């Protein structure tokens, strides 16, 4: 299968000499949920900005659907129509006075007819729950609302790959759940999603594929189902495995749960416990009580 996007042996160094990427290779499969994990400074944001063409590797190559990306004006324009990037800090992305103006900026630059632009903006704002704020001044919005508007601006471009840098940071639980549902809906429509996070538990429950970065390299790229059965693979890549894995292993050792499948969340673990057959030892204990 041709990868949707692929970074091959990329090196990048910031002007102050800090290494951003070091022989970094990375790829995404079409139509999948992807979580990018790693400590602060591991290179997650640098990697994401390469996928959108904001940064260009000093050496190595970026490919879109198997074809090398040309980093000239036309090549970057074509790439950014396909790859939408949402920054962690929304104030870096918002620059228009009103919400509707900001979301319409990208579609207008595509040269679309006014009716098409209006339709895209309306659909994008509705998707993120901000339709009622189309004429609201951007500086009147809360932090969470600003994040939604940034996402709407990217969705209005109808990208095939959506890249989000720490999208859950600064959002309350209901807003996180709304965002997760929106991302699931996009994947169901064929959009590939990559998001960075420090929450291994969320990554294990949500992602189809997990990528772990350390020291400017993507140290691991595996299906989540595989990683849930291999805790050492997480550690080898410099990441602590989700706690549900250790708890499941303990319950397996005590004979309370089967070895497989490994639950991907505490909710799945509790469901497995409720439906697990009661052993003879447990039955004797219950009757004795």
C-alpha cells in the first residue's frame, strides 16, 4: 500500500544549532487515526511542521502519495490543500478580526466562488459547534473557542490529512469528548488524522497506529493492537506504557482474565472483568461467605 505521506531520513537543525530531526523516517496510512507521543523536545512539533511544508528538511525527503514534494511555491500550495495543520496555540493561527473572516481565508485563496466559500465556512463552523459565533470578534473568544475556530479554518480547506499539535491541551472534558467525536467522524469520511499528545492512555484507546518520538527520531511506529501486547516496545522507545497494561497483566497472573485480548482502556478492562467466567475457587469463596 502506498503511504499517504512519508518522511524519509529527514534532518533538520534550527538556526540556533538545536537539532530538530535526526535521520527521522515516518509515514501514515490513509484513513487512520494516529497518535504521536514523546517528551517535550522530542521533535513532535518539528515533525508536524515538516508534514505541512512549514519546515523543509536539510536532507531527506517528504513524499505525498509516493511522489516527492516540491518545496517551491506551487508545490507547497498543492501540499497545503491536502494537509491541514492546527497549532497548539490558537493565537499563532488566528489573524482576522471576526470568526467568519478567519475561516474563509483559506478557501478564498483557492479562488473558489463566493457561494462555495460561504458553504465551506458554514459547514466547518457547524462541525466544530461554532456556527452561532460566525460574526464574533476573535478576541472575544475563549481559549477553547479559539481552538475550534482554528480547526474550522483547516476543515474549510477539506484536507485529506489533518495534523493537530496537542489539540486536547487547555480543553475541558466535554470539549475533549466533542473533539474526539469530530475526529472520529472525519476518519469515517476518509480523512487521515495525526495528533500529538502526552496522554498514552488516550492514545491507546483512540489511535489505530501509535508513533513514539525521542531525540528527533521516530523510534516506533506500530499498530496499537500490537503495542498493547508488548509493553517492552514502549519502554524501548522511551515511553511508559499505559497503566491499563500493567493492571491487565496482574489480573492475568491471578487467573482472573485471559491473556488476550488486552483491553485498550480502563472501561474495556472493567467490562472484561464483569463478563469473565467465575472460577471454582471464586464460587467456593462466595458460598462460604
